[in-house]
C-alpha cells in the first residue's frame, strides 16, 4: 500500500464537496499524478476493515485512555436507485426516511478520545436475498 497516495486520496475525499473522481484528484494535483495512477492504486488490492485498523492502530494507541473513550457505531445507506440489484446494492430499511431504499448499507465504527476521533472499522452489508415482497 502506497501510504503517500493513500494519504493524498483520503484527504481529497474528505475535502471534496462534489463528486470525487480520479480525474478530479489528478486535476487538483495539476496533473502531477495521472488519473490512471490513481485508478491502478485503488484497484491493486481490496482494502478491508483490517487494513484500516493496521493503518490507524498506532495513532489510536497514542490517544487511548483508561477511561473516557467512546465507540461510535454508524449505519448509513448510500442510495443507488438506478443500479442493478446485487449482494451489495439492494434494498435496506432507512431509519432516516422511514422506508426501504435501494443502495449500499455501510456500517462503520469510530473511536473518540476527547478531541481525537478516527474511524477504526467498516463493513458493507451484503445480502443473499436482494428483495422480498411480503404479502
């Protein structure tokens, strides 16, 4: 894993307020990194929650306290209404909307100690049954 490109890409995702694309990052960097380099980097391996933990573990340990830490679990749905159903893009109940929506359901965990907060885990919910109509 190229840490510099990972840091750059992560920062770009955080500060981008519109669509984040490899071409957009390349343009932001004045073409010093091509969009092909970014795409190859993202496709070189499948990053998992374990990889995230390895990346942030040392920082978490620096800020860790005996008491006072908070573990925050978030359940969010990235809506994908026009994408074909599969094991990741399927129907999920949205508590925010009070109905089922089609999209990717992502569970994430964040640890917080005072002013320090960092994501430590994530998982995309996968379902074998994409849709079920109850009669």
